[in-house]
C-alpha cells in the first residue's frame, strides 16, 4: 500500500497514530525507530496493567522499546 501523501510505503498502524509534520525529521526518525522495533502505536500497558503513553523523543523511544519489547508486533523492515 502506498502513502497518499508522499507515495512511500504505508504500514498498518493504530488509528491513534498522528503523523508528525513532514519537516519534523526528528519525530519521523522516532516513528521509524518504533516501527522497526514492532511498535505501531497500538496500546501498550505498563507492568501494573495501565496504558502507557508512547515516547516523545528518540531517546525515550529507545528505553520504551527495551521496556515493552514483549508487547511489540512484527517489526517493519525498511523498504519492505
């Protein structure tokens, strides 16, 4: 499936996913990182069972992936 905005490959994400502005390259890098690690913006729960927010920065995303890797989906491979 192709992205209607940029023509690139589109991937299945939660309806809660809000894409950053095209010009916000730091946020797109964070999105790419999360998708490559299987996080598609579907709900994630902390150890107490409460929903947790997705990270705001790439640094936070690295910790998020480490902490919640057991809730990841199939990773998205770049260019696939």
